[in-house]
C-alpha cells in the first residue's frame, strides 16, 4: 500500500482495449491507471440536451448532404463515404458503447435513405 492509501488493483482487458487505453492516456499526459480512475469518476460534462441537439444537427446535415449528392448524380460518393465511416465505426466499436441498443440500426438505416429517422 502506498502512503496515500492507494493499492494495486487488477482489471481484465483485451490487448486492443489496453492499447486504446494507453493511447488515450498518453494523449492526456497520464498513465493508464490515473486515466482510468479519472474517466471512471469524472462527472458527465455534456448535458443530455446538448448531446441530443448536437446529434440531431449532425443527422440533419448528413441527410441534407446525402440529398445534395444524390441530386447531383454523385450518389456513389455518398455510399463510399458511408462505407468508410461504417468500417471505422466497426473497427473502433463506437456503436457498441451507445446506451440505446436500437441507435446503431437507426443510424445505419438513416444513412441508406430508406427510412426517415
């Protein structure tokens, strides 16, 4: 035990998770331990209403851009961009961290132009 009451603890993570934690900690100039404690104990700094509004505005802009590209005959550019973003999201596991299990499917459906969210 250290003089400040801290004790060593253990956690389980995949190699990929541990690497991501290391990169995120390094970007903030912290070691992994302090970073994890900081993130776990930090209060949510973005109010839900601000987050909801930001997501809404991004989705509106996305829908407008999709319409603009399709009307200009550049629908394949839209599809290519969506495929690239979907690949990144899958690799990073971003959608897996959402609290609403249906959000990932709604996001993907909104990008196809098949359903209005």
